[in-house]
C-alpha cells in the first residue's frame, strides 16, 4: 500500500528595492548600470578602509513591506556580518541582519483552489546583494555593479502545502510591492530560495529538507517543486536514494534538480555584529510618517474595484499590474466611472495593442489623454467608435485626443439635416434592401443603418441615427 505524503515548503524571497542609490554607498542602484563595473566605488568594491553609510530610504521601504505583510516593526534594529568567501563578494562577507531584523511575525492570507490559508512571515531583514559572475568559455568575469544593491529578504515559516500556494503567495507579494513602490519585482529583482521536505500525511515531524537556490522564474519554481516533491516521495516510498539535507539547483532544460553542496548552518557563516554600522532606532514620529505614506493594501484595492462593479477577471489583471492599476485610479480621480474606465483599458486598449503584437504591460497613455477620450464619449460629443479611433491614434501615433478629434471630423454632433440627406441617398441607392425590409427581412434595416454609419464615417450619435432611420422606414 502506497502511503500518502504531505508537502512542506518554506520560502526565502529576496526582493531588490526601488532606490536611487545602493544600501551603503552613493552609487546608483543596479538599474543605473550600463556596462559591467561602471556603477562601482571603493566602498561597494570592498577597498580597505572604506566604511558603509546607511541609506535611509532602504529602511523606509523595508518597514513599508513589513506593514503590508502585517508584521511587527522592530524599533531597534542592527546589522551583522555573514562570512563566506566567493569571488562576487568583494569583502568576503555580506552585511545582513541576524540578531535584530527589521520586521517579524507577519501574516499573509492566501486564497487558492484548495481553500484559504494563512502563511506566517518569520521575519523580513535588510541586506546587500552580491555581485555577478559571468562565465565565458574557460574564463569567468566578475561584475560588481549589483554589489551592495539593497535587498529585503522575506522568510516564511514552513506553511505552504502545494506549488499552487507558493505561486499565489509570490504573485501577491509582487502585486503588493509593485503597488507600494517597493520593487518592480521583474525577473532577477525577485529571487526565491525554496526549502522543501515531504512527510507522511498526519505526521508532525518534518522530513529531510532540500533548499533549491536562487530561482527567479515562477514557472521554474513550480516545476522545481513538483520534481523535488516527487523525488522525496520516491526516496521515502521506494528507497530510490538516501535523502540528505542539502542545497540544490534547478536545471530548466531537464526539469530536474541537482545537488550543489551540503546545506550550511548559521555556525558555518560565523555571524557577528557589524561594528561599522550603528543600530537604527525607529521612533514614533518616523514610524507614523512611514505608515501615512503606505499605499492601499492590495486586498483593499481589490474590494474597492469589486464594489465599483469591476469583474473578478478584470480585478486580477489590474492588481497584478501596478502601472495599469495606477492609470485606472488616476483616470477615476479625474471624474470617470471606474467600471467604464476598466473596460476602456482592458478591452479597447488591449485590443489596439494586440494588433501590433503588444501586451497590456506595453500600454503607454497618460491619464489625462484617456480621461479626455472617455469624457468626450460620455458627454455625447463623440460616439464610441470615434472614441476607439482617437484612442488608436493616441496609442500608435502619440496624437492629442482633442486635436485629433477636430482635425478628423469625428465630432458626433452632426446636424439632423445632414443625416437625413445622407439617408435619402442611401435609400435611393439600396432599392433591394428597402424591398427586403418591406417583405419582413429584419436584417435589411441593419444593412441600411450600417450604410449610413459608413457614409458618416462612424461619426454622429448612433441613437439619433437609429431614431431617424426608424421614422424614415415607417413612411416608405
């Protein structure tokens, strides 16, 4: 009889922060670099005698992240040195937080196909990133641009029980941190270490743990979890191998994990307090300032969209794209209806983008321009087809919406006499459609309406045109 097993997963998620400079020096952040080693100074390259200077913005972003994850904020926080030698670590130690992390004891609520679960956050700590090794043939090069770029590491308790829960959690973090201006979380700026073990269902004891290091693709994370879970279950059920606590890497081509080294413990890193950095004290005034600047929580934003009548599918698209969500909020702040605006963004804009091979993330339009188009349609100055034409011109050519409308005669306020004159000509040129209508063919009326709209170049108030058409058809 094959035993049932339970998957146990904990995550360590490293998130690169949106700052203008590194954590301990004035060099620009990682995105400021253009060439290898062009964003490096004596401090972040580990030159003797150079001392770190704390970036205040890093603390504020770390606290904001903690507040968004319902953490306790440490009023007294310190830095420690994590000692290990690797070519991309110029000081042979990493400045991080072990003894007094910035945030502790958080909670993230998840909803999955299996139900709801709370995942506990053990801690969030600040640290500096390492450099990057570039391998070219037989040679390896070191790029220090990423050295000392500020990170936060979010460490969970082993509360995940499926790959789906992990992906829901990571997507929620991504949405939160983008909306909060903490990080863009693009691939490489959000990296994950997955700690995974398997135990018999109902057991309270943890199994042998493997850590899959440094994963940035959500798809790869899911594949790695599924492979590693099966490897552990096969080892327990069929004794295919002896499980040992170790660090592993995931190979994207084969879809398998491979051993790298035995899993290190805290003792291996010889942590000790960093005497070059003073403790950080977060007083009431500073904490209140950070709280006041904290953005609306993703769950609260989703509920506000729900109350505005926006569909669940649209909400999911909006909260996972900070730029688009902000565009919607800004347009609504200018007096436009939220549900209607969501339709313009997620249907009309996406349709236009798709024609040129682009996606929603490529959307570039100002809130002022989109609001102007929506207001022209809502006020009856133009009809919806004309609004789409103007929107396409704005997205594809960068046109001014009001100016484009006037220059191309898209104003819907066409006088009745002009419409009636066009209808007279349409009727005289479409004798067969008139005869079909008299014989009860309803589609003939739509054909006549379409001909009128084509002649009017899709301008004019469609309600007025339909009313005039009905009257004219009644009198034939």
